[in-house]
C-alpha cells in the first residue's frame, strides 16, 4: 500500500509513503487525521521509503482545501527520504507558503528529524 498511516502519537502524526501516490489515496489519508479534535497542534513526520512520485491525475492535485483545513493544527512538518525527492517534495508540501516550518532530512537522519520536531 502506497500510504501507511496516519499513526498518531501524543506529540506527532507519522505517515509512510511508498510507490506512486494517487490523489484519492492522499485525500483518504488526510481525512483520517484527527487534527481538529481536540484542537491541539501536532507535528507531522512524513517518511518516504521507496517513494516513486505522484500519479498523473493533475486536475485533482490542484485541490488544496484539505491543506487549508489542517494547517492551523500543525506545529512543524518534517520529511525524511531520499535526497532526490527533496526539491519536488518541498514544492508538493508548499514549503515557504504554509504557516509552519517544514524541513527535509535524508533517510539516514531520521532520528535527527524527530529531534528537530521537539
């Protein structure tokens, strides 16, 4: 399965991505997030293991309504993965346009990424 999670911890939410992600899969995953109840801000950790990009259903990818709905409940976001996905994934998560810090770490620095969230 390309998306595993979300797994919620007291202080963060983790999502694992692999293969090619479709918009429908992402939308379903985002609908499972419990960022609105209770109204507690959390950190988000996204792990890319064997990630191969996004499906080509381009019309659907322009919908950012879920992003707008969840942003007020996110403190920080960190992505851990192969460095070849750094720039594309930072564009995908709209780094620099969202109201919280976003950072990308190489896969071998997952513990450092988790520490950055603290």
